């Protein structure tokens, strides 16, 4: 049965959605027989109050007015302000249903009910064995599978790049946590942590009760090396900023996530944060631009920070990407499995749980996929309240977890390697090169390529991504500042016909579908169809006039017979259109071995030395293995 039941059930706004920031209201009517692509609720005033808990307080996120006006409005109705989020000009407050209704009548004030966010991992199906001798350090295969091991041998290990991980915290104590606490040079590389559930910095070595945060951080950054010389982490020398926003059950709220993102944004220069890993997801309930978490990640992207997030674990059906994976700017990652044969690529396949695009607004998601099935990472399970993680069959204190969370962590580590090698890359550049260098994936049971709503541009390759010279192939036509300011919002190129079948509109007006080459005659790729205005000038629907079937009768491979790649093959050189090189106007070398200054979005100079000083000021030193507290630095 098709997911799409009516031609007005579009990938874009045929229904009124919750809380509009847009300067243009979207008011076209859906057919009486149509079913929304996602379940939506509400129109102005944009709040939903549970009638069964009318006197109980609930957390809301408030926007639309100045900070002082929001605080005054809450206090006037007797509510309590809980947190402030300058990153999106918002506050959170506890309100009764009566107070919320009063505030809803204020012109310009927008409210979103706080709601649940979850980590994106699943229980592994493997069964732990007992009585077998386990090794302290094993090869978890990710460095080899992504060819990151070749980069490590070249000295490209993420050095000088800070990755912020917003998750359930991290376990950095004891011998199990040391690979997160210290880099390959045995130097402390973790800053003071931030606990968004408490709204304060913390010096705890072990603040992860769930294990999810420690697991994904290990995939990104573990400095543990196996007997065969392979690191467990993709980028074992990155600086780490751990932000806790999830409890022992892997559950959090919009308020906690926003508080964590706000902390990252406010400290981006001090810690030289270049990458944020968000292995989490929430149900889509609005357009991407109206969602507070999506607004925050767009703000980070605009500030020059690469945001990597999981696509979601809803699986099988199209249109299941979660927040913030549905954000068109960021890098959303789906998950593959090696079918427990890491040395045999011929049985690699997409996992059954990996969520698929397109998004409600018609963007192709995920951008890329990475291995996320039964990934092993080391952590001390005895310190966790969550005891459900499956132990590795061969590694001591290794645990196997599957999810798009793990796949996102692989990509975050890859991005750190890219930024060490090419510090001047913008987030759009990083996204472009990841996609340009990815390899398409085929279903081993059929030999046909998975569609782009399942695999995006394909399986990432860390070595190829670092060495890529591609430019101008991601987020074309999008304007993050216009989006944030509510000037205009954007729709992607996905289309659906009356039979519920998907296609992609490219820039010359053709719709490419299963059975057609993903390139037009001129070689234009399907990514540059992104960023079109939400509605065309006439406001007509997203179907061609005839509503004909866009798929051929044979249902052939999504690629032509020769298997042409989806991305440009010209291999754009290292120079921009004007021919200028990779040096700034003053001639400062971006690639100085000592870590010469780089520039943030505002042009402020941030040096490796200043980050090292911050590390000295706030280092996490574990001189007492059993301590639950971060001790003062010892140098």
C-alpha cells in the first residue's frame, strides 16, 4: 500500500502547520480525501493543551517577542520562566493550560509544547557468549571500512578540531574511559562538561547513565588501538565537549536539547567547536523552519559549525526522517550493516530500521549512509543504570549497539578528519565533499541500487571525503539566514504522483525516477534542484498536468546501465571561480602545521593556542581512576 493516498497529499505544505515563522502564510487547501504526510496539529494560536491535565503545569517554548517581553508575559499570567535560549531568541516556561491559553492570545507570541526527544539506537540482536577469553582492545572495523586507517597513518587524526557531542553524557573514568579522556599522545583533550538537564557545567568524569553517549563518542574519538594497529575511533585526537541532555532511559526534552545547543553556540569560539554530533531524534510536527530544535541547528550551521545528525530508526517506509534530520541544511545519516562479515562488502546492505526520506518539504534525505549495525565501542557497563547493551563476543567491556546514531558518529569523526586536513571548509563545503565522494549502495538480494531517499548519495568513504576537491554541490539555492529571519523558506525536489510513487525534479524541469539516469544530458546533478521557493508563482500543485506515472514499467535500477554516479564527475579544482587560492586576503596559510589561526563566521581569530589554554583551564584529568569527579589539572 502506498504511503501517499491522494495527489494533494504532498511532500510540501498542503495543510496548515504548527507555528509559522514565515513571512508568507501557507494556506492552500488539501483535498477532503487526503491524508497528511505527517500528523500535524494546530493553527494560530499554535498550542495544544491536554484537556485531561488542565491544572497541571507543562513546559512550553516561547518565541516571537523580545526576551523581556516574553518574561513579562509569563510572569503576568503567573507562570514560571525555566530557561533562556538566546540561540533562537526563546525562553521555556512552566504553564497551566489556563495560563497557556491566556498567552496564546498575545499577538506575535508563538508557543510550542515541550516534547520528548530520544537517542537513536536499537538493541542489537547478537547474543553474548560466556566462557570465551576476551581482549582488552579489539578492532571494531570502522577505521578499515571507511579507509580512515589510511588517513591515521598520514597523521590525519582530527587534531586541532573540537567535536561537541550532545547526548546522554560520557564515561571517562577508569581504564575503560581513558580512551575518551586522553588522545593518542596520552594528553587530556576533554573540556568541562555541560549538563543541560541541570543547566550547569559539571566536572564529573562519569555522568552517563544510559551508555548511548559514551558509545557514540567512542566511535567518534576513541584513542584505543587494537593489536593490529587500528584505532577504535574515527578521529582519535579531536578535542571533546560532552553535553548531557538525556537520562538513563535515553529520553530528553526539547528544553534540555535547546539548552545544550545554546551552550554549544555560546562557547563555539572558546572551544573552537567545528562539529556537533546529534545522534537523536524527535517526531516531526511542523515545517522544519518552525521547529525550535531545527532553528537552533540552523543557527549553528550559519555560525560555521557542521551539524551531523541521525536520520532516525523508524525504518522501511518513506517519509520517516525525524527532527533534526529533516532539516535541509544539516548532514543526516542513514545506517548500513556489514551483515557480520566486515571483510566481505558483497553482503553489505541497508539496515531495516534506517529511516527514509523525503522530508515533508520534499528534500532528499538522508544525505549519506554509514555503517551503523552492531558497532562495538568500549565502556564500563557497571556504571550504567541501563543494563540492556549487548556485550561484544570478543572484546572486554565492548558493547554492540545498532542505530543511525552510530552511523552519524562515524560521519562526525570523518568530518573532523576533513577539517583537520582542510580547516577552511565551510559546512556546505563539507557536506558537498561527503556526498561527492560517497559510493552508491546496491541491495545484494536484487543487485539494484537503493533509491536516493534510502541511501542519499551513498556510503561515505573517509579517505575520499578528505581528499575530495568538490565544491558547490550542496545546499544549492538555500539561504540559511533568510530561513532563520523568516524572509523565505524552501522546498526540495521530491515529487509524488497519484499512485504514490516518488521522483526527483531537476533544474531543467525533468523528473528523474527509477529507471532513468540521475543526470540530465548536461550532467546536472539532482542536488541543485534544492532550494526552490515553497510554492511556484501560480501556486499549482506538485504534479505534472497529466499526473502520469513517473516510473517505468520495468522498475529498473535507479542508475543507468553504466552505473553513472549521481554527483558531478568533473572534479572541480582547488580554486574558486576567481582563481584565488586557499589563502585569506592577508596570505595566512590555512595549512600551517602549528595550527595557524582560522576564522569563524564573524571573522574573529581563533588559534590552536587559545584552545589549548582553554584546555589547560578546564581539562578533565583522571589521576584517580575510581573518582566520579573531575580533578584539578596537574601539569
